[in-house]
C-alpha cells in the first residue's frame, strides 16, 4: 500500500511538473512577441553564451573528429574501404554526432549556468526585487536567455562540426596521405541538403530545450543554496534526457520526409 | 504622529489570511498606514511578518482578505495596473537583493528603464541615479559592483534603488538584520532622513526592539497571525500582558 502511494505520488509530481513546464513554455511564447523587447540583454546573453562556450566547443569538436577517424580507420581498412572515410565521417558528424555531442556539452556549460544563476537570483530575492520595481523579470531574465540559446546553439553546432571535420582531415592527411582538398571534396560530395536541413532545424530545438529547462529550474528554485545546486544539477539531467527525446523524434520525422 | 488622524489610510490590510498547507501563518491580520507615519510591525522570527509584507506587494497571493493601497484593491488589479501601482511603493529587502551582475549604477537605472517617462521624473537618468546615491551618502560607489560593497553599503544602495522612482510608501523588511550595531544605527538614522527628504509613509517589519524604539510612531505586535497588541512604543513596553512583556524582555 505504502509503495503504491509512493508511485502514485511520484506520478502526480511528474505530471504536475510537466504541466508547470508547459505553462512556462506557453508564457515564453506569449511574452516573446510582446513589447517592450529586451534587445540589449538578448545581445549580452548571446555574446556570453556563444563567446564563453566557443573554446569548449572547438576543443570538443576537434577531439571528436580526431578520435572518430582514428577509431574508424582500422575497421574500414580491414574491408579496403578507407576511401569512404571522408563521406562516412562527414555524414555522421553533420547529421547526428556533432549536434548531439555539442548540445550535451552546452547543456552542461550553458544549462547548468542558467539554472544556477537564476536559482541564486531567486533565493537572494533579486527576482522579487525586479518584480516589485514594476518590471517584468520573466521577460528580462527568461525570454532573453531562451531566445539566446535558441539562436546561438545552431551557430555553435556548425562551428563544432567544422572543427570536427578539420580534426578528421588532419588524421586522414597524416595517416592516409589524403590531401585536405580531396578530403573536403569528398565530404561535400557526400553531404546533401537532406543531411544539413534536418540537423539545423534539430539544433534550434536543442537550443530551445537547453534554455527552457535551465530557466524553468532556476526561476522556480527554492530551498536556499541547496536548491540552487539542485536547480543546476536538474537542469543538466533533464536537458540531457530531453535532448535524446528530441533527437529521436527528429530522426523519426527525418526518416519519413527525407 | 498622524496615527489618529481622520484622513484615509494610504495602505490598509483587512482580515488578511494566508496558510501554507497546514501552517496557518496569517489569521485575519489588520493594518492601516497613514500618510507620513512610521508604522512598525514586530514579531518573532517565523511569525509571518515577511509573508504579510510580500502579500502586500503581490509577491505572495493571500488566501483571503483585502489589501488596499491608495484606494486600489491590489487583489483585483491586472498585472499592468499592479506594476504601475508598484512604482509608488519602495521595497527594501532583508538581504538588500542587489542585482549582483550589475554595477551600482545599473542597479539604480533598472527600475527607471520602464517607468521614467510614465512617472515624468525631472532630470535625466544619470542625475536621478546620482541624486538617490547622494541621499544615502554613496555617490562615490556608483561604478562598483555589489560584491565590492560592505553589508551596510549594500543596504544603503538598496535603499537608494527603492527611492529612485520617488515612491510615496516605503516597505522595510528587517532593515537592520545582519548589520553590526553601529551600522544598524546609521541605517535607522538614514531611514529618518529619507522620510524627511522624500515625505514618505513607512511600514517597517523588524524584530529589532532598538530599531522600533527609535523609528516608530506606532507599533503592532504580530503573534499567531493576528494583531496581538497595538500602540506606541511607550504604551507597549508598559503593557502588563505577559506575551508583550516576554517579547520586549527577550
């Protein structure tokens, strides 16, 4: 009986959270098109998120390209198919691995940062202070951050993909005597709009999910400093799960239309 | 001062009730604040003082009762109307609540961004910021970050931010908590100066008896979510009621 009650309570909490998050999302769409627009804060957030994540994305992308090529090479050589390496790496990185890995990195870097920042503003009453001064903290803090992640993540993913391909080309050049020109010619021959368009659309949704969950967890943070830690942690965990769900849906839809 | 005057109160709470689950915090609290008055609400920690003051500005929704500020029942106002009414109220938070990613200047400019034109405040943003900071004695701190200020300085900047829209009512939530006795005295003195300069009515929430003694024209003792006792400081301290006596002795 006790166990049944716990499961019921957990289910109730889960659906309550889904409901709250849906309301939060609806409020974002209601506020985002309503003046006054916080362009200055949006630009500041875009700069913070993009600029401060750039090094991490570049390093991750480069190592991803290197490792992926190094690990795949022996298997392809076994089948005498090493000439397929550029097209295989190109398609894999552009369609799937690049967006997912970069989005997960950004969920850790940006999502947890948003959760912790808004959470600490909530527990130190800074959000309340904005509200009593007659301004709209949701618009200033939440709308700008979600918009910034939605706009910046595709750019970071394109950057990460490009650097990953450079890393892969470097290995092919060193190990397989493939020139950079030949490598990239093969990559661009293999990649089509059917690879690029769904991946780009998907990356906007990834960015939206990172901003949304980070803001939701931080904005409704409670329980003092412990709550800030929980908000930051939950932002990363929930976002990671959400990213895989979005990725699954995106792959499913892509499979139907492309 | 004007606690017994016949004018309408600038702020009135009637039968305010608020519970959090089984915890009944406010059980029919009443309050009237008159123009130019310093009204102190005292009570033990956890007695519901902060909940009451947050209900008053719409940060927490009361379960029942009415909250009237300048003839507006705030429980019936839309968000836009409430935001406009909030410009007439300054709020000093317990922990100062300065925006820690902004400089002192940006902290003070923040409330002006939306309301400066509507309120038709004289002077440009820069002069209003400098004026507010000068009135709290911190004009030199304009380009510092909140983390570079001491606790007392943070409280002063928070007070300057609360005053920037030139409100008619100021709400103080534990203005001296966490400060050393000397700084606490300076803040109390500043509160009196501010009242003279800006001609405000003040509602002060505190459990600091010294603060109440110096600043109050009238006091309400909040016990078990109701107005347990009311009067001037002298009247309350002379009370023979054991609960009132226990409060002042402790």
